[in-house]
């Protein structure tokens, strides 16, 4: 028995925040942002809209495309760094409730931008062991709730959105998740971190005044480690599975920064026409980035049944992951 990525879906909020909008609130320019990140727009959730709201909308689309009954789903996992609630309940529980799934195991996974590929690893194990048959994976983020809009180094990078997938059991290896590599190294944790609101810096007026509830990032250091790590991870997974770069139908990297994507793509000689780019219109949506990019490729007609995708991602922790996935949908 194999695990198959049977369907994909996504949701993006209506509001678009452009680089010109940022020119009005911080010392930056459209030219500066595009040159350094490749980002032109990002979607921003409405004030009353939550991470689980967006996740539920993406999940509904994935379930519909999979052609299964929601009652056949036997596990729900949500990857997010911006949950509805700090501690509990999990965002996965809230998504399950909103789409009408009852009495099913549900939990959140915390791996920052690597969250979706981390979930693929779990789903593959659950299905191949026979424990589960149809798993709903959701990567959803309202990062606008974690961004300091006076910090020009971080506020320009992030957007909101959600992506979801159904992973189902199959006996067809040509529609299966071939392999997933996932790893981490906590020695880099201070380079990309949300310091406050946890046990180290509990909620307090002093903590809030210092802005510790917001994302902090050492951009140059993160860039260097990301390029080096992502490149090595891709080389390793291709070598392990005896697959050449030309065998890949679509390279779908984490959409954090166009310069990182291009650096990895060029080092590995992936052609531009086989690489999916969404960073320009969505910015970095963390755990939602990969499924949103897969969904864009699917809706554009670039992703077809049986196509071999190479996924590659890197996030706070540091965490990183790559996956070789044949698309099992129609």
C-alpha cells in the first residue's frame, strides 16, 4: 500500500497589499523590495478572519476535488506558526469542526515553513502502516497577526493564505509519494524566531512593549544557510532515489525569496519552465507556501496526473525538508 497525493486546494484572502502600500508605512520602495525578494504583492486576511477559517476553505476545495466523502477522512493535521489560539485548542480541531468532521484524530504540527512537507512524511507513514486511509493535510497561516509593521526587514516578506491536500491509500506506485527527507538543527533557532508569548517570555506588558510577540529574523544569515541546506537536501534525495534532475516534471520550492529560489535552481540546473514561482504574488506564506504553489500549478494546467514533483522547503527551527511526489489526482 502506498500514500498518494490525491488532490490539492487553496484559499487566498481578497485583500492585496502591494509594495506601494509599504512605501507609505516604512522606509522602503517597490524597487528595493523586488530586487531583494522578488515579492510584489501579498494577501492579507480580514481582521475577523482566522487561520482556521482559511484552512477550512482550502480543505473544502481539496475534499471536493478528491471526490471523497468528508466522513471517509480519518486524520486531520494542520501545519501552522500562526494558530487561532496560542496553546489550545489546535487549529486542526477547529478546521475539523468547521468542515463537519467529527470524532476523528486531529492535531497541529509546528515546523514553520517546512510544515507541509513534514506532514507528508507523517501521512506517508500513517498510510503505509495501514493505520489510516484518507488524511487531510492543511497548511494555513495568518502571519499578518505576527508581523511588526514598523520593521521593514520582516514586514515586507509575509502574507496570509492556506493550502490543503488529501493523502489517500493506493496500490498504484505511479501515483505515490516516493520519498520524504525531513530534518532540523536547533542551533540556528535565534536567527528566525518569535521570542515571546511562550514559557521563556510569558505574556506581560513589558514583553509586549519590547515587541517580542513579533517575528524576528537575521536575514543575511538565514539566506546563506537556506541556500546551502536546500541545495544539499535536493542533491541527497535525488541521489538516494536514483533520479536525475531532468526526470522531474515540476520543481516546487518554498516561496520565501526569489533570490533563494534562483540560487538553488541554478546550482541544480533546473530549467525555469519546470520551476513553480508564486512568491511574486503571495510573498512568504510559511506552511501554506508549498500547497498554495502546488494548487497554482494544478489550476494553471501545469500539474497533471502522474507528474513527478520535487518539493523543497526551509523554515524556522531551523527545519528543512524535501519530497519526491507523483501527483495522484486527475
